[in-house]
C-alpha cells in the first residue's frame, strides 16, 4: 500500500442525477429525487478514488462502513458534487468524511471506511475459510 495521502487530502466526483437514480422499488417510483442508494453508490465511488491510488497491484479495497445523513433532495437533471476528505489512515484502514452538494445546497454528509487488503486475503474472506 502506498503512503501518499494524509488527513485533509480531498477527491471530488460529480454526477448528474438521472431517472435511473430516483427512489424506486420494483419499478414503482417512490420519490422523483436521487435515492439514498444511488447517493451511496456515488459516495463509495468518490472515496474509492483514494484506494485506487493507494493500493498495490496485489491489493484491493473493501468497504467497512458507510454513513449517510440525508439533508435535502437532489432532483433529476441537477449535478451532484461529492467532496471526500481523508480523516484518518490507520494501518490499512482509510476513513473519509464527505459532503454531497448541489450548488451550495447540502444534500448529504457522512463517513466511509475502507480497508486495503491483499487480494488473496479478500479471496479467503469470501470463501468462508
């Protein structure tokens, strides 16, 4: 694992909300706004950008937690911008905070946790051995 980031380093990701991102279950739209699960996907992608830079060829990231405090809706066709910030790197664990916005409107805040492990270790974890 490469030691290239410190607390305070940031990564950004922007995504325009589409119809595929709305809150819907089994084909029924609940709310015509960005769903929490679509938001989670984009948050995970944003913080994964650190992992992609940090991992060695024989390593991969694995999520340990995700918290989302939804503050406001993001509507279809609005551009959602997520800024992730390294809070702490402890051994092979990366903790990030993030803020998701549309313009100046805060959509969500929270944290993610990821560990960078050897691919072989992850394979063992997934095999149940």
